[in-house]
């Protein structure tokens, strides 16, 4: 067993991650300001990266430097996804379904790349591909024009796949120790 697994049940750690992602989605839907200053547009990434980063730091899955890197990279991924979705929507004069798909995929790529850079368990094309595909599909919730549904849906399901890859899936090249 890895040291963190001696202290925490992997299924409980996975469930905690999903619960925090849903909390992040609720906070994001109440703090996101599409027409406000840059900080108002960054809140979803800050909530998601911050809550999950602190949680993974508390579980001793990463140190403080990696937790800050996680926060910064997740926030950048969110902003790229947000700008990509709305740039596509402007380009197509309001096609929100595909815009959500594009934004969700960009966010998924950012999340998968962040995870692969920081966690050995994510150097696996199947799990990274699943994060990207899940992000893309959940991005289509943008068409509903309901921030709570979009943020809780995307953040919750991506955290479900992310947590599975981190806590439960066999690592690349073998079974869990």
C-alpha cells in the first residue's frame, strides 16, 4: 500500500473529491460574472482548483508547490475553456451546443494535461481521454443557460473521472500496490 492509502480509504477519498467538486460547482454558479472584471470570470477555476488542491494536499497526495501549480493550471484551463466556448458562439452567431462541446473539451484537455503533469497515475491515455470526452459532453450543458447545472454537471462529472483515475484505477504498467 502507498502511504496515503494506509490513512484513507480510496473510495472515501474519491467520494470526498466528488462532493467538493459539487460544492465548487454551486459556488461557481453564484460567483461567476460573465460581464464583470477578470476576477469575476476566474472564480469557477479558482473554486475548483482551490478546493480540490487543498483536499489533495490534506490527503498528502501532493505538496504545497504542486497544490499551487494545480490551482494555477486548473484556473488557466477554465479560462481557456470559457473563452473558447464564447469565441465559438460569437463566431457562429449563437450556436451554444457546439460552443459548449468545444469549451468542455478545452477544459477537459486542460484538466487531463494538469493531472498528467502532476500525477503519475494520469500518464494513461484511456483515463486522460475519458476526462476530455466527459468534459466535452458535459460542456453541452451550456445550451441550457443554467449556470448551476453547467458548473455542477461539468465539475462533478469531471471530478468523478479524475478521482477514479487518481484513487481507484490501476496505475500505468501494473496493479495498485
